């Protein structure tokens, strides 16, 4: 497993697409910050930091390198070369999952750090005790998005298709939940809580613990378990 | 006989199609086994089954006499369909990346790149390589970790004559110098015939025949057939006149296996001694015909 992880990390370090997307992501932060009104009394550093995360472009941009990274081995034939040497499919799958998760989290943390630095430079410095839980909750939400992107890429195996699906599926799920809500009108219950975007938005809006937050926390753990479990099953049964 | 790869009734079914049908394959240690069949005959399927890239529908595989296949597969290098190279990396970087899995030193990487004649490609990325260079890099990757066996699926497909020669020379060198056993699939009979020691002929998923190159040559040797009124007497005459040496008589005809360059001298001698010559024919494409009869047109 150690060798497989090293193999995957060696690939990650050379993946230009990660650096390009990281640059794009940080550039978006700067553009977003530049157009924001720094003189507005309601805009402070914490507000900018949270609202940029809510803007959630970060979840779209990161889908690209993750899908390319995961699909690359299958597309170039490296997967056959490695698996043909008797390497366990499960181990190869989890090596890919762990390395892509670490890369994803680094990507997110670097973008968040850039956003925070930009926020405290340009806007009135303000911080309260919601900042640390906010960061953890957002990371939990993005952990769910990573599992989704990883599962889609593993199952589809073609990066163009995987990128398109990774971007579309959260929106499709949100639309389906809206439709379901329209058809089945339940009192005191919104189907929207199942949508990925709603889960992330619940985390972003965090001020104090509530029922929605509990639901979102549970789902952001249940979804990755389901996605990774399903993707693993598909992968080990897959034939090259 | 020591077989490095042996299959017993190996089968693979894709929905309704039986891509490999009770294949019993025997690959001897140190041999170059040419796997011959038309496109879609089942060559790649059998290779993938051996490598564990496909799950068999039935049958058994043993590698180096063992059924612990994943352990034994660590001793097999392969090049199946795509060479498995990262286009944004140089030849050395590609090898270096894979070397993580096989504990290979930089010195060994350089030595392997020299074997496949890619040691002077420098920083040129693999995406800019010619098809032949990519194939050779694929072979180089498959050589990492000192494999005993190499499985190469159509390694000369799409290569120009120079590229074919380079790959062929590499295979021969590795077989002779390192004792590596090869399983090579191809539908290019002439090219395969230059290196192969054993053949397996597959058609519609069925392994029709396994034959050594020597047995094949014995069966497919070029000959001249002479149909004459008294073959026994005629052959004695030709021997006395030292016109023939190696021959056989069957079905009232003389089959000559030497003196093939001047059939006119033989006919002249027979006619002068008043033998009646009904037919003289030269069978030159026995080798190709042998395969075509089996694999189908």
C-alpha cells in the first residue's frame, strides 16, 4: 500500500492541472474580492471569507483535476500495467482515494488560506468563535464532494464524461429534490436537505448548532461511505 | 517439461460470445511463444485472463507451477493494448514513476532504457515519441522488477519496418541474454516467424494447435512435386545422376526437398530416359498456407 501511495503521489506532484486549477481558484478569490465593496459596513473579513466559500466555485474548479487524476491511469493503460503485476484492485483503489483526498484537502486549504489572507488585507478585520467550526464543517462538506467526484471518475473512467457529470450531478440532484418537494408536500420537512449544495450551504451559514446542521453532518458522512462503497464494488468487479 | 504458464480448459464468456473456449495452453520456460489468430480470435482475452485483468468463466491457470496467481503475476511484465505511459513525462521519468512499485534503482532504469535504445531521449516527453518509441518504452516499463515472463499484445502493430526490427531485436536480445520467456500475439506471420520458438494457433476462442517452430518447419518445408509414371525407378535415376538427394515418394509422386532451384534439369533427365512426366509443381507458400488454413481467411 505504501508503494502504491508513493506511486500516486509521484503522479500528483507532476500533475500540472492541479497547479493550473489552484491558480484559477485563487484568481477567482482575488477577482471576487476586488469587486466587493470594502467600504460597506456589513462587509468584514469573516463575512467575505464565508460568503466566498458559499459562492462554492471551489467545488466546481476542483472537480476538474480530481477527475483527470483518477481517470488518467485507466485512460493511458497504466492501470493494466499495474494490475497485471498482481496488485490488488482494492489496494490500488484506496491508494488513489487517499492520495486524491489529500490533494483535494490541500487544494481547499490553500484556497481558503489565500481567501482569508486577502480578506484580512482588504476588509475590516473581524473574527468570532464561529470561524474554527465553520472551517471544519466546510471541510466535512467538501469531503463529501470529493467522494462524489472520486466515485464518478472511478465508475466512468473517462475524464471528459466524469468532469461533466461531477459538475452536473449536484445540480441535477438539487432539481430532483425541488421536484420531489413540489410533488410531495410534507409539512416541516424539506427534501432539499438531501442535496449536496444545500448541505454545504447549511455548513457555510453556521452560527449555532441546529436540526438542519445535524442532518447535514450525518449526510456528509453517510454520502461518502455510500459513494466510496459503491465505487469500490464497481472497481473490484471491473474488468480491463 | 517445465511450463511457466499453463492453462487448463480456460474459458471466458462475454454475454453470449465465448471469447476463450477451453483453452489448454503450455508455454515452456525460455521460449518465445507466438500467439497467432485473426483480430477477435481471442488472443488478447487469453492474455488478459493470464494477467488477471479479466476473470475467467471457467478453467485453471498456473504460473511457474503455482496457483497463487497474484504472487506469480509480480514476475510477469506486460504490454496489453496501450503502453501505459504518461505523456507529460520523459522516458526516464515514466520509468522512475513505475520503479516506485518495483524497487528499481536509477542505474537499472538507465540500463533498461539502453536495452530498448531509449537512453538518449533526454527530456523529450513521451507524448512526442513515435509509435515505435512508445512501444519500446512500454516494453521497458514491463521489464522493471526483473520479470521472468513478458506478455506482449501486438507489440509490432502499426510500426514501420525500422520500428519492427528494433522491437524484434529487443525481444531476441532479452530472450537470449536474460532468459526471459515471451508470449507474443500478432497477426503478422512473417515477422513472428523470425523470432518464435513455439506457436499457438487460436480461432474463435479455441486454441487449435500448439506446435514448435521446428515441427512447423518440418511440416511446411518448400518442395517440388513430380508426378511421373514410375516414381520408384525415376527417383533411382535422379539419384544416380546426383540430381536429387532428399526426397520421398507418396501418392505416386516424388516430393523433392532439395535441388529446388533447377527443376528443368530434373525434367530433362526424366524425359531423356523416356519417363512420362504428368505434373511438375512447386509448393512455396506452405508456411503461410499452414496458418491460413487454420486461422481462416
